[in-house]
C-alpha cells in the first residue's frame, strides 16, 4: 500500500515505428527491463496525426507482445504543429487565484481564440508570490489529438495513463542520464519525418522548434539521385561500409547533412536573437543521428561541441535485454525513455 509508485511503460508512436520501454526503479537509479520496436507501414502517421488506426493499433499490439512487458499502463507523447510548448513570464496579481486566471493569460501568449478545443497545462518555475513575476512553462495540445492517441492505445488493449509533449520527455531523459547542465544546451532529435530542436538551461525548457527536414528527406535524395527503391535507399543509408566505398552516395548524404545542419544553425540563431542567450553544446539523438558524417558536419557548421545523446548512459540494463538490438538502435529510444520515467498518478 505504501510502496513506491509503479513506472509507466513508455510508448513512442512515431511516423517510422512504435517504440516501447519499461523501467524498474532502483535505489540508485533505473533498470531497463524490456524494450521493443515495430516498424510502421509508410504514411500511416502524417504530421503527428494518425491516418490508419487499424495499422497503428496492430503495431502497438505487436510491440507490446514482443517486449514481454509486466503491465499495461502506458505513457505516450504528442509532437507536431498542433502542440505548443512555450516559456513565458507572468505577473502575479492574485496568488490564490493564479490557476483560475491562467487561462486568460494563456490565450494572450498562445494566440489561440478557440482554447476550448485545446488541453492546457503549465508548470511554474519557482514559487508563486503575489506582486512578483514568475516563469511558467505552458503546454498546449489539441483535445482531438489526445483523444485519437488514447483511443488507438486502448484499441491495442493497453491503458493510457499520461500524455506528454515529446519536447519534455527529451529533457527528462537527458536529466536522468547526464544531470542538469547550467549552460544552454540544444537537444536535436532527428526523426523520420521531422527534427525537433529543444533548448534547455538549468534543466528547464527554454524554447523549441520543429523542422520538416529529417531522415526521410535523406532517403528520398538517395532514391532520386541513384534511381533505386525506397527499401534499397534505406539499406544503403545505414550501411557504413557501402557509404565509405561509394563516392556518389557519400556526396548525397553530405548534402543532406549540410542542409540539416543549416536548419539547426538557423534555430540556434533564432534562439540567440529572441533571448540573447548563447547555446553552448548540442546533443543529437533519433534514428537519423547515426547518419554517416552527420556529427562531424554539425560540429563544423554549428561551431560548438556536438555529442551523441545516449538514453541509456546512466541506466542499468537487465540481462534479459537483447544487447545486439539495443546497440543497433540505441538513439531511437530517447523519447520512450523519457516517458518510461513517468509514474502512475503523476500530474
């Protein structure tokens, strides 16, 4: 009755695959108990919205069965243009009624007039004191997207207990592995259909931007220039030996890396211009972060330290976990790891 609260299973439903993780809390940290991934058919998820419910449901069910998970309570995340994360500074006129007046403040900052169609949550940084200003991180998501996500999870026989924004799951995953950095860092999550850039200072969300340029674009570039199928393009992209011995393929990938680095550099400049805050380091993750030469191009173009963000750097691995699978897919699970840190009855 008075034991530790159970960790939820983290389920990251991306445009490329369904990824699931189960952690077990320990005195000195966390143990990775189970992990699985199932690749989705192409285009069943588009711009963060579920297009083919039956296929997504099937893949969630398959991922759950593959992972030998111990329960069915899960946490999931939303991303895309229909979710908003924003840090603002608000004046506190009435400490007692802050939560009641917050909705009006949110409308001013978010610029949405149809707020009844959105779920709004917030976290206050520090303490609320009447007559002072306080920093608040706002999270906004369309209600229909939350309902769609919960519905497809329930259809797969699981129990949705929490829905987060993916930008916050990345921050949580970073903190449990690397601690809190005082400097400003940029976490760059290079997915299949988009890339998220999240700026963090002292462990607190500052700003984020999502760009529609990612691993899928690199695959399409290889397809078009070499005249091959999508499947062959994917195989070539992640075959390091093939890339090293094929000058044309290397040139295509390098063009992609430069373009993506330019997008990230633009985001860093945008953040600098808006808040006069310099970014000190960059951490890359996501399936696209292992593309040949990408880290080196980032270092050259961004002119800051660039590191791979290992979601299991400070996580103990259970002996039952397939280490070959884990090592081959290491950087895909950052969002799922952040979700798996959530516990039953978390706010």
